[in-house]
């Protein structure tokens, strides 16, 4: 499943699947899906961790029920504190209950199942519109976005708001895209992740360093493998580690 083993066009199409399934509308982004993002190049200073977002200090376990069967995810707040914190907060709010997996890619090779668009709770929303929605914070009435957060292997802190390549870092990420990785979907704008997530159906190293993995499925991959486009998340709940969630 390494990038060198698949045609370039297939890898590009796979990445575009994540871009086009991203969670932000063009009105709120500097760069929208389908446009080439500006390349900030190598920077001498790493962007500091943003404040005001939920943070997971440690680990948490989430159980998501799909088609009557549980999917258990172990979320890693040590290596992805903001990305994991955002997800745990949304689970705890009940945001994912009833949402649809709007994109499932298995052919020509296993890729991802993707869901979490808040619009998908409303069955009247056209299917072609799914993949464009964000979580709107009821306190601010504005979409909540989280920065791209990737921790290089062996580093003390994650890199924010740029890919590892843009940051000039050749080390692999601490959390790679192995089979069963749970990561955030986004548009080409790196800080556009909100609620949409994906689960990898195979090892996908060509995504490493460009998308934020924040946990792994620890049981129930057979349920993930059976998900079809249009299947709904019946429920999602934090079963362990909620006390590690810090909100401001």
C-alpha cells in the first residue's frame, strides 16, 4: 500500500477524496477545495499551539455504534492534544449521533470511510452537499476549526498549521496512517478541520505528515470494513478518559 506501489494518479485521487470531503465552506477559508494552497516554505519558527480549544490531556476511549456493532477507538491526547480534544468534545456533546458516513472508498484499493458532517443528521440535505459542513459552536454561533497538528517522531511538541514537508521536517509522524487510524478530514487549507473524520481501511503512508491522525481503532475493524456509504452512526460516547478533556 506504499505510495510507490500505486500509480501517481491514484494517490492524487485518494488525497483529493479527503480534500473534497473536508469540513469547511469556501466562505470561511483562505484556500478552498480545488485551489492550490500557498506554500509557506520552510520556517525557522514553529507555530505555537493555539488556545481556546478543547484539549485532551492523556488518552480517552470512544465507542461508536454503527449497524448495531461497536467500534472502539483509543484517542491519543499525548501526541495530538487539540485534535483529540476536539473530537472527544464533539462526541461528548452528542454531535456524531445520527451522522452519516458520506464517503466510502474501497475500489480499486481499500482507502477510507469518512463521515462526521453535521449536515448529514438532516435527511433532507442533498447527498451531494455532504462533505461541506462544519461544527457550529452554539456558544459563538461560528464554525469551530482546529489547526493541522502533527507531532514528528521523537519531538517534544506537535507542529501546527503546516505539513511536515512545509515545515522542512523529514522525520515520520509519531502517529502514522496504519490500518485503523482515525484522522481529521480537511480541505486544502491546512487549518480547516472541524468535525469530519476518516478511518483508514489500509496502511496509507502517503498521507503521513499531511493529515492529522489522533487515534486508532482498537476493536471493531470488522464493523468498519463493512460500512457502506449512507450508513449512520447510531451513537458515540466517551467510555473512558472524559476527565482528561480540558475545555476553557
